C-alpha cells in the first residue's frame, strides 16, 4: 500500500473514532497537526529504502527502534 493509501486509512480511522465518540476533538486536532510530519517521515523512509541496500535499511530501522526503546525506558524510569 502506498503512502497515500496509509494516510487515507489513517484519516478514515481518525474520523470514525471521532464519530463513534472514542476520541475527542483535541486528539483529532493533534493528529492533524502532526500529519505533515508523518507524511514527510513516510516519504523519507521510502526514499531511504530505495537508496540503501536491504541490509543497510534494516540496520537503520533497528538502530532507530533501539534508540526509541532506550528513550521509552529512560522516560518510564523518570530519569532526566
């Protein structure tokens, strides 16, 4: 599925969650606020995938996941 397809799926899920009362208007506005950054990140990831070899791309993704995990553990421990 393309980036556009995922964005349409995201917007559909956002709208249906709002209509069903599962999420509030604040969450909708925040999600729409970060939508351009999400689109840019998806574009950048697709570009990196085309430029890098499969092994290098895997290493980049694993490194980013590792850093994200470290950040989550760090914040859950209350370390600053």
